[in-house]
C-alpha cells in the first residue's frame, strides 16, 4: 500500500505534459460556458442594434458588398460569391445561414425598403429562394443610405474574427431602418419581433422630435398612426398599437383585404377575392387551412371552390367561390376566424442599446436613432473639416511659393539635396514641413499664373466650407437642422404611399362591430331593393309576401327619401340604371340589410351606388328595375332625359353581359328618371325647370330595343331642362292620391296630381309653379303618392300642406343647403 501511495500522480495539478490542470466543478463549467454562449448569441447573432436596425450578419453582408463594389450602378454578381466573401472575411458561420439572411434583405414582401436588389428567384411567402448559385444580387439604392458615409470616420471599426481585417461596429444609417423594416430574432431567454412602418411617416415623426424633444406619444402618433406592412392588408385596433408604442410590447391583429362581387358568368353566386394578405402569410397557407377546415374538421361550409390566381402583373388574387345562396359576409367572418386570413402579430421591441438588451417604445427608438445620427454627422463634419483644413494648409503654402517663384526656384537649384531644399524653403518662407514637401513634389507646370488664380479660388472656397462645417460643430441647432434636412431628402427620394389600412378603436370592439349579422346560408325569400335619393342602395330582410304587404301599408322610412323600390328575392338580381343611360346587373344578396324596428326602416345602413358599379365622373344612379320573372308582362323600362326625350326600353336584356346601354343619348343629354312599368297603364310625367308639367299615357310611347334613342317627350323652350321624369299610377288608392311637389330652393308647393290635365306627347305641358320675385327655375320636382323631403345630409324636411291651385306660388320651407335628388314616397 505504501508503494502505491508513492507512485500516485496528482492529476488535479498537472497533466502528463507538465501543464497546469484546474479542477472545476461540472455545474460551474456548464454555467459559465452557457452564459458565454448566451452572451454571444444576444450580442453577435440574434438581436438588432437600435441605431442601424441590423444584426451582425446583415451588417457584415452589406459591408462586404460595399467593400467589393457591388453597388446599384454596377452589374449583379452571383449570390454565392457574396456569401463566400462574407463568410471568409467577416462572418465565420454556415453559408446557408448567411444566404438566408441575405435573401430576406431582398424580399419586398418582407421589408418595406429592401436593402438588396435581387435578380432571380428570391422566394415568396410560401416558397423558399433558389440556391445561391442561381441568383444574383447587388446593393439597392436605399442600402447606400446605410453605408454611404463609412469612408468618413463616422463609426468605430473593430477587427474581424481573425484580426486580419476590420469591420464597422455599426452602420451610419441615414434613415431609421429598424422601424421601417422591422426585425425578428430569437436569442437565449429573449426574443425580438418588430413590425415594419412607413418610411415617410417615421421620418416625419423623427423630424418633429428633433425640434420638439418633449413631444408626447400622442403627438408622434399623428405622424405614425400605426404600422405599415409590406403586404398591405388591414390592421385592427389602434388602441393596442398605442400600447405597443408606449411600452414596446403589444399584440396587433392583421387581416387580409378582400373584394366581394359576383362570379362572371354565374347566376347569383358570389366570390370573395383576397387581394392583400396579412404580413408573413402566403396564399398556399390560406388554401391549406381552408382545405383542412372544409374536408377534415368540416367547420367551414359554403365554399364551392378556391383558386389562386396570383401573378406578377395583378398581384395577390386568391378567389374563394361561394355556393349559391351563401352570404359572403358571413362566410368571410368564418374565413377570418378559421384561417390565416386573420393573424396576430406580437410586438416585442427588444433591441441592443450600448450593448445592453432593452425594450423600447416608439419615442425611445426614435431618440436612439437621432442620437446616432447626431454622432455620425458630427464625426463626418469633423472629418470633412479636417480634410479641408489640411488641403487649405497646402494651398496656402503653394500661394506663398508662387508669390516669389523665382526665389523658390533659385533656392531649390542651389540646394545640395532634397532635404536641404526643404530646410531652405521652411526657413526662407516660414513654411511647415508638410507645405515644403508638397511644394517640392509639385511639378513646375502647376506653378503658372493660371494655376495661381485657381488656387486663390480654391482657397476662398475651402475657407467658406470650413466656416460652414465649423458652424455645424459649434451650434447644436445647426447640427439638428442638418440632420432634419437630410432626413427630408431621404423621404423626397424614397418615400412610398401607405399600404396598410388602419381601423381605429379597441380591438375587441372592432372585432365585434365587424362580425356580420345573419346566417351563412340565406333562403331565396322575397325582399325589396331600395334606392334612396342620396344614392344609397340596400335591401330589406328576406320576408314573406304577407309581411312585405304589411310594411307597404303601415311601414315608414326614416332618414333620407326613397327614389325607387323594386321587388326581388334574396338570391336574385336587379338592374341599376344610371344617368349615362347604362344598366348594371347587381346581385341582391351582398347588399346591406336595412335594420327594422317597429315597422320603421332606416336608410342609414345603405351602400353607396358608387361602391357597387363603376360610375364615371358625374354619373349617378337614377333608378332600379327587376330581372327575371318579375319582368314578364311589362312593356319595359320608361326613361326620360334632360332634353325632353322619352323612351320605353323593351325588357330584352343581354344574357351574357352584366353591363349594357338602355338608350342612345345625344351629346349633352342625360337620363333624369328611370321607372319600371308594371302593365303599361301608368301615366308618364315630365316637370321642367321653367315650371311646366306634362302628363300623357305610357301607351303613347312605342317600346324600342336597347339601341333606340327614344322619341320626343316634351317640347322645351330655350334654356329650359327636365328636372323630373317618372311614371305615376292613378288607379292605386292603396298608396294614396298622387301629389306634385315643386321647389325653387326658396319655396315649395304641393299640388294634387289630378289638378293637371293630360295632354299629348311632345307638347309643352301646363304651368305647375308660379315664380315669385327673384325665382327663375324649379330646382327639384317629384310626382307620386305620399311625398317627403330631405336635406343634403338625408335628414327629413316637413313639406307644406297641399295647395289645390296648380299654378299657385310655393310656401317658404327650409330645405337646408342642398336638396337631394327627388322627393319620393315613403314605402
């Protein structure tokens, strides 16, 4: 045993080579190693710097490209070459990781301002990029704003991984890249997820903060109301956005932007077309989710087909075709709920500030960027002033030599060597060592009279530039103005329009308000389609004939006046007639359903006609007409124009076309009224601006085809025009006695229709309104039962009592600043 003790070696002190060995507990060793790893990941890989908004890999890629000259004014080079240069010189990690980071800098669906101009397949939200040997790249023009001042001692440099080269610790960054392009990364125990913003909006906020350092967050949000995503879409709930801007953390809700409309060539079927997707979501991901919900979970019903028609020309177009009778708004709500068409984005503004991870709000992020720009501009200005001072020192020496050039030449010729010549120049003319050396190195051909003039001009220019640069360094206000002006120049050159639509309010309230009412599938029950005088179109809820008749007898309409009503079904279609003589087939199902309470229908929930059909400038919707079986037995559509033309258009509508003309109009003419005739027993009525009313039987007008231009309806004197045309029934006591309403804007008159005698077509009519002093024209007129008036905002106006005199003057009634369209019955 004793021999064993003598031969024992203490391995805790030395190894076999005689080196010292330290005994370290496993727990301590693992803990220390993991902390070093965590520190390396946080500082050197995962988190962006708050100043330039870049992670080290991105910064090294841009630095390598800048150093190699892969700039916007030069040709593209292979991506593999860029990856190899970066990996070999500055970023000793895998080429796949470097290429993935480089690809993201080139994707316009990932960044608002791409920093790399890629040539080739750089991927899509659904697919990855081609291999680096197949793609090419160069720096974008915007990237030059990040690196453009590197050669002027604007930032610190550090050795690369092996100490053979140097690299910048941060880029000068002439715009707030971190806020504009966002960032994402996962470190050890922490992560960052920053959402992109609009360049112009962020710069405007930064410029305001330059001049108003105490600006509140609410003031900054006047410039930056919310994120602006590269893929557009809709962002809901700005209250949560404000919370994220205040604390640096929050959750915002993104939605795809959709268009709902009829499927071309189908009857009553609707399609939901997704034209913009949430940030980071691809069309294939949405299709996969829809397929799963339809075929496996069966929670999503009502979809007939899904097509991805996305291409480079038309952009995103994901078409979801609805089954017949499906309410597209209700289906859209299910799509938002069950598919990635609605996504959340967790904002976590975790960035490196002075090497320390910190979570910053909007104002703090802008302040860090501006502090960086102040330092960059200060260092750049110092560098430029120093260079100009050095050049001025040389120019001053040359001018001293030129003043006595003969003596300078003799002194140089008489010197034994260059050192003696330099010493002689320094002692004879009081020159510095640098000035004397420069004079000796200057060719004699530069010492001419002409060069002296150039040198004196350069001297003055350098002194002026030095003074300007000194002002920047000496006055903080001048420094801030320079930074502000440079930011403004960036916006002027590179700004883009906002892509993302913002919906204000609390997120829960916004989601609740956007949830559509009504079932997914709607029965094909009878309903009414209503056109208001202010151009709103809506429908009543699907109902039985009994309930519809009950409303026609007892119901009332509040807000706005009704211009036309046609009966249809929930899955049917109607015609919208415009002042340009065009007709559009419109599906009833997508129209908003008017709320009803106690027999009263409000028109406030209607949809503008301009949202339904593509109207030209100045074109308005003037009437409705039914389609399908309800058109049977009718002589057609009665039209009256501003120049007094009347036409009954036979109901022979094109089957394959959803838009067509119903009358050939002359130049300067337009349709003022379009009324559907039920059986031809109606009375057609014109009212003109010179207060003439003409009524005649609809049977006096022969129906024409679509191309017909109509016939003379009323003779107009010079300067007069038609202000109303319509069809009136005199054999329908259920709706009350027809009345005539005329208004000059100052006075209004209501007269029984029976007071006006019928005359023949193409005559001049009889007087319907006697003008008072100052009145020259009838501005608004309407003929029909139970008239009501409305202001330009749709508010009702009480009309005067009926006057039995057809040629009497009107009564003063305040109609408001604008009278909407015509005064139509309550139905």
